[in-house]
């Protein structure tokens, strides 16, 4: 068996473990159909018979599609070239201090450390060596020990590249966790009692921060939880001075325009650009770079920070391809490349002053 075939088998094993009774969210055509007049369904009930669902995207089983992808579809990409993922040295020591305004540091994948004045929060903290089976390609941008005890964290869903048990166990025990419905028990069982479970559109207050759980178009499963037994979400974190949007994992859906209308303008939108091929299978659950750029425009955000690339090899496209595709998408739309930011792992980025047009 050559390296590519071996990698494919390992990945199939991982996917099967994740998807024993089916992954399943909307087929592409159903999702497109549902896109019309979808806004009311963003607020519709989304829990039935112990499982969550995306009300605007009718559920269809795609387990056979998963097998079709893994067993019968040929990956058109050549993944033999060494990956080009920039990384800069960062000991994380600055997180212990106070920022004059705000910075965001990319730890890798969907993990950012946001440092807003004297406060720190993490998104989907993953400092571990593996996302279940896929191994980490680039070490985390800062050491886990540099996360201060007063930090808090938001978690988007239970997939292994977003919820990492090793990281939860090694982050400060007192850390408050904000999680979507159904995940609280998982944290309490690990001795992490400071956990707040929220449903879509619910908010919690934490110091000067208003933390709001918002819909995303995705699904959930891990060994401890059956398919869609726990919710998935995006987060709006408002410090009073600055509004941050963290998308988690999501397909492109009408929620972005709704969030932009309701909560915009947004200072920083952290949006996934990777793990999108093949489109016929991935489109309903992961955006491609052009969709992520459109989501950024829908959100009326000032800056976009690209994430969910370069850290784990999860899908057909090479893990370092998405930033180049994003640059092309921004150029094709005549966009302002300086507002779509692709950080190096470990890079600390200063949140720009909010311009007059988005006050
Ligand atoms: Zn996911
Ligand atoms: Zn993911």
C-alpha cells in the first residue's frame, strides 16, 4: 500500500468511528432550496427525539456519500509536496499582561487566543497532538502553559479537531467554558464544573463580555456522543469595546446575513477556509474560501481572520492550499485584501481601531 492509500485508510477509519450511524445534514440541492426565505427557520425549534438538527437544511443521510468519498472517489490533488505553513516563535508571555487595546494570536486550526485589554479568551482550544487520528502538522503557536488562569473559552462543537480532551485537562482548572447545549455534562465529568451551556440565540454575561451562542450549519458526533446528540454553534463575543464572531465549523448559510443585520458591525470575524473538498460531500458542512469571504461580507465585519487550515489534514485538498484560494476569491470579487487576514501559526495580530463607517 502506498503512502496515499495508507493515509486514506487511516482517515476512513477515523471517519467511520465518527459516523457509525451516519453523518447527515442537507444534500446540496436541498440546502440551496432551503436558502430561500430561510430567515425564520434560523429561529425555529432544532431539537427533536434527543437530536439536534439544522431547521433550514432538511436532514438527509449521507453515510453512503461518506463511503463513496472515502472508498470510490479519486482525490484530484497531489499531496506529495511538503506543506508550507508559516509559524513564528511566540512564548505566549504577553497573555499575562494587559493590552492597550486588543490582539489575536493564532494557535492553529480553530484555536485563537484573543487578548482584549486585561482579558483573554480562547476559541475551540486545541493544543493536543492529534484530532483523534489525524496528527497535528505544526506545533501549537503558543504553549498551553501560557494561558492565564483568568482566561475563558468558547467551544463550537464536539468534533475532535475542536474539542480536545487533553487540552481541557491541561488548561487552568478554574477556566469558565461556554458550550452549546448537551456538552456541559462532558466537562463536568472531567472535573471542569465552571461550564455554561447555551442554546442558539441565548447569551451569558461574563464580566464585561456578552457571550452569545448562535446557529451554525453543521453536525456533531464523538465516541461519547451519538450523531447530533449535542448542539453545534458559532459565537458572538462582545467586550463592550469590540465584537468578535467565531464561526466554528459551518457550511455557508443564511445565518451570516442575519447576524450581520442583527449584531453588525463586527470588528473581527474568525472564519474557516479549509477542509472543503470534495464539494459534493463537504459543501453542506464546511465552507470553501469563496464562501467564507462571502460570509465575511454578509457579517458586515471589518476584518476576517482565516482559520481551519494548515494544522490537520482532514479532507482532499492539501492543508496549505486554502489561503491561496482565498486570495483568488477576494481578488475575483474586487475585495480589500488587507481586511482578509491569514496569520502565521503563533502570530499575534493587533485588532485595528474600529473605523468610522462601522461605528
Ligand atoms: Zn466539525
Ligand atoms: Zn473542524
